[in-house]
């Protein structure tokens, strides 16, 4: 999921010109789980802005339940058909979702003006209803086969690939003594799995061209094509 | 061939010193400190933005040492440069006559004075050693041929007091496989602990220089114990410092440092003395440690 956190209301209110007609849009998937842009938060944001004198002309969180705002076909249908009357009047949209959602609304409104209502902070695991943690950096070249399923790019503050630096103390990272050293976690896990030998293998530097931005993925039923500065790579997911 | 490489190859016991470049352009003072130790140490480590604090670069100060006929150990960290800059800086260093290179990960920017900086770490220290070895062989890391190749003497670091020690040993092996031909350690205060480490590291048959940081006060010891990874100052040394009158403190510092050096000397192939500004004590330390 894409973890998001709302920007402060004080920052958000500075975005709008006097009288600007605003429509607020949330997301019922990730932002709902983050309580940054589900139905209650989106309605609440509309009311908070009205209270501060912003001309809010409506709000919505595209349904059905659990739907992602970043699914363009659905968002377009909802914004242009269900809420067409309001969205056509709107001068701009405040988006309570991730950065992908911001762009989805631009596309769904044929180039509408958007304001970011959230900071998109990371891709994470929903560990519990109230805790989301980052385990993957979306680098485009997974190496966790060698590290017991734990990603050193993400869990090590320095993204080291060949073992720990000398900075850990009592298994905690040098940047934050409350945080586990990623390589301590990997070492412990490889030991538990009986695969410590893997830690002795040299790991090549990352191919950062697979981590270039922006990237795209074209998907079909039987194959997928990933395009980055590393080139275009097609994988057949069928025998 | 660098003096350091020659001496270590000849199985001599070596003593190296350290310079921390200042924040600013006035490097006369640190060069003068080095000058004062010309006959005491074989080479001077020049730290690379130590503690992730922005300063004048280690290459410039290393080059200035070369100009004065002093030998640097150019410290190069992975924190601030991508693979293009790391390789290019290595070639530039060679052009300045720098032969010894210590390849390190580097403290995280969050520990320094520019906490919002982007941490680079495009390569890690193992990969950097491998890349530097490739340059020595006349190619860049992609395999493109170089016009003229360097011949660096490459070193790495290891933390003997790390707990657990095994990951450090695993990484040390990787560093050796990648081209590390000497090692410097994090500061040693417990020779017994160092001996345990050496029992495991001896089999690598690579010269290891024990790191010795001069202990200036009990407060410094407590600070390091609380904050610096891989350093453990035992209680008896802390009480020894506490019981020393202020005016006798430098004398005590010399005594303790020399004692540690004497204890580790039979175990390794050199010491790397980090005086942290108390450079004037180094000759006495060397004398008391019977290294002269």
C-alpha cells in the first residue's frame, strides 16, 4: 500500500485563491487505511475547510467500497458521471490520497487543477489497523533471495548490500538507537533459516537504471513489460 | 610502492597517525601537526568528512601531505559520491601521488551537520574495494580500459568489539576477496577482547593495524561507551582517568595509550593512533610504548 499522511490544514488553506471553487476527493483503499483520505476524513476535511472560509462545493470518495482512487476508469466514471455536475463547476480538486491519486484525478478530469492534501511517504505493509511499516523501496530489482526475504536497501539506513557497517550498537542502527540494524535482522534471520552461507556471497552494486523515474508497466494476461532506463523487459508469466 | 605497503609487506610493525581536516580552508595547522610527527609515523590517515560534518576534502589535504613529502592514507567513504565520482576521485587521487586508500562506508549524514543531505551509498565499502581493485587492473567497473592505471594500496576497516562479531568477520572476508590488503580497526581499549577478535582474524593472513584513540578524560570514555558503536572503554580505565588530577591528565593519557599499544603489539602488525588534536602527545606515547 501507499502510505500517506495529511498535510497540515494550515498549509492546505494557503493553496486556494479567494472564492476558488474546490472539490475534495479521497481514496477508499490506501488513504482510507491510513485515515488520511477515507470517507470520514474526506468529509471532515470538507467541513474543516468550509469553517476556514474555503468555498468547498462538494466531496467524494469514489466507490465501490475499498476502491483505489488510482484506478482511472473508475475515478473518471465517478467524477464525470456521478459527481459530474459539481466537478464541472469546480476550479480545482484537493486530493486526499497518494501522488498516484493526484495524477489520476488530473487524468479523470481531463486536466483539472489538483492540490496535494497528503504527503506520500512510503510503500508499506499494513502490520495492524493502526501501524504501517516500510519493507520495500520499490527499487525494481529485488535481491531478498540472498537476504532471507528482508530487504537491506530498505531496512539498512545506508542500503548496504554486503553486510553491516560498523555503526550498530546492541543491534540498533547508528542513525537511531531505537531502530533495529537491518543487517542484524538479516543476520539473525539467515541464521534461523540455516542459510548464513548466503551472507558470505558478494552482492553486485544495484542497477539503478531499473530505479529510474518515471517507469511504466504494460500488462496483459500472459506477459508484462516493464520500461525503465534499463530498457524494456518483457516477462511471460505463462508456460 | 608506498612506505606503508613496503613496511607491511616486510612484516614490520608500523605506526600511523591521523589528520582530521578542518571546516574551512585553513589547513596549515593540521599540516603542521603532521609535520611534527614526520619521524614518528609512517603515514597519516586523512579523514573524509569525519562524523558526516562538512569540511575541506580528504583528497586536498592528502595531496598537500604528498607535496610535503609526507605519506597519506586517503580515506574515501561511500556516503557522498556515486560510482562515477568514486572512480573519478580515485583516479584524481592517483594523479596527486596518493597511493594508500582506506575504503569506508561513512557515517550517515544524519549524524553530522547536514542532516537533510541525500545519503548516496551507491556502492558499499566491499563494492568500492572491488571497483578500486578493477581500476588497479586497468579497467573501470564497466570494463572500459583506462589510459594508464593506478596502483593503489587498498585498505578496509573492521570493528573488533562488534557484538555479534560474526557479521564483521564475514564482511572482512568479503573485503579481502575484493582487494583489501590491510585493515585498520575501530578503537581498542580492551586488549583481551582484541585478542578474541584476532584469534578469528589471524587466519586471513592480512596485516591488521589496531586503532588506538587517545583517551582524554573519563567523560569522553563515558560518551563513547554510550554513543560510539564498537567502542567499549572498560570501567577500570574510566576510574583511572577519574582519579587523575587535571594537571596530570595528559600524562595519564600517554600512560594508558602506551599500555594498550604494548598489550596489542604482539597480536597485530601495527597501530593506528588517533590523537584527536592531542598530537603533541604522540612522540611520548610512541616512546613509552617502546615503538621507537
